[in-house]
């Protein structure tokens, strides 16, 4: 019997999110040996996905066996072995077996936030002056009524339990039944220094009522994860992130798409939550993007990772390295933990869409955030996952 009481489907951002200017006062290079549009996945190219999703459990066991790891031993703790010879890093090596009950409320609350910062100097080619800070605002509660597609991503890294933010996005091949989550590449893969992270799970509307850490000590599971937990069974990030992630050359490619499955039950993520956002791959220039809103769960001081926040601002340009695509940058005081959280804009047709995700912030302060422009490579990543699980 379920210990989690699921909430009814919510309208979420479709009606609750309003992006207005007054609210808060590229060409991508494919990685060598990776799919032609710069996307790298946990599988061969998705063109052979006629029987997509079939045999994934067997594939999982076979992948682990290939690397000398038994699936049962993995679930019993072998996943804690981060030896460089067993830390799977290549595109086809992603494995993430469901370990039921692993992410209990205390473990979630102990998760730290990855610190992704960069020293950026205004005036560099393609970089605008540093934007004024915009103070992050707490999202209204319950979150499932105001920001339903937003949630937290939990994962294990050599440093311990970690947390990022993520967004439910639409799947063009499964209308109304998407299992796709958009986040940052650095929330699923260690980049140049390592491989795929482990025990990756998405929790939509985490801490739905916005309770304090002290109040959450006695909270019921359904208050912490109102829709349950959804484990990643597939992951796609850019080849640039896998090869060079963590360097200035890779930040413009710091995005990822997860396909998830419920820890318990069989209903899709979108059906369960009742909301998902389309993704805008048109990569409008900063000047053309209009007002953009960033949502997430900042965890580094002065925040605690338990409360959803948002910032609204008009983006400017940031270039992190020569000959790399320009990133969006907005004023925002959210800190680490908001990484991977979606950036939303209103399209000309009036619909709200995801246009970027939080990637980096400034070293030594918390006045701005930057995220990648989502163009051809990002669309290829999204398509790869969608095709793999097409029904």
C-alpha cells in the first residue's frame, strides 16, 4: 500500500505563472564520436528506437555486468564505489536502478547543493555589463497550484547526497503523458572529472507547503514528495559536457534531459502532476527574449534548499570562453541548488515555454545566474529521449 498520498492533477504554470516586465521591476559543435547534433545519451543514437523502451531492465543488468558489477550487489551498496575504473562516464554507460525507499525525507534534507561558479569579467567579447541583482521571491504555496512542473532532483556523487532543480517538459511523441525532465548537465554527469551520477530521482513540487527545515522534521511523506518520486531510467546530455564539463568551454552546453519512471505505480509523470511545459529551441537573442523567469530550490546560504524561489528579469549576454555560444544572464540572488531549474518565457502565441536552465553563478557572490541558449544541440537531446520511448 502506498505511503504517499498523491495530490490531484494541477493546472500549475499554465494559468498561475505570469511573466511581465514589471513583475520584478549559436552554433553548437558536436563532440567527436557522438551524435551529429551534439547530444550524447545513455544509449546508441535513437534512430533504432522502433521498440523503444523494451528490455530496459535487461539492458541495465547487462550494462552493469559488462563492467563487472552485479545488479543486486549494486542495489545493496556497490553503487558507492566511485573508483575511476568503475565510475561509468561514457554516453552509453548510464545506469540508475531504482532502489526503493532510498530517498527518504531525512536523506533528502541532508542533500547538499553543487557549487557551480565562474569568474566572469564584463566587457569580454559577447558579454554585457553585470546585471543588477534581483532578489529571489518565495513561490506561493501550495507549489502544485502555482509551479506544478517545477521540482527537485536528488542524486549521489562522490561528495555525498546532492540536489538540483528540474522541470517537467512535454514529450512530442507522448502528448499528455510525458516522462521527461529538463535540468543541467552538471546535475547528472560530472563532466571532464568523472562520469554519470547515481540514484538520480525527480520530486515534483518538493515540500509542497513550503515548510521550514524544522517543521519538515515531523512532516508526512506526502508533504515532502506530494506526487511520489520518479527515478531516471535514461539520460541525455551534450557531448561537450561529457568531454569538457566543468571548464569554461562547456558551460554553454550545460543542459540535460531525463526520462523518468515512478518509484511506485505506472502512471506517467505528466498525468500524475497534471502539467508540463513545451521547450523553446529557437534560441532567441538576449535582446529578443523579453522577460524571463527562473525557478528553483536554492540551497547555499542564505537559503536552505527547502523553499522554491523565483526571479524575473530581462536577460543580457554572457560569454564564458572564446568561440563558444553566448549564454543568457539575469540578475538573481538564488544560489547553488537552483542549478538545473527552468527558465521560462512567454512565446508569441501566448504560451509559456522553457527557454533555458540555471547553469552557473558568480564566484564569491549571488547577484546573477546564467543559462545556455537552447538551440540545435539541445533539441537533438530532447528528440533522442522522445524517440527512444515513443509508443
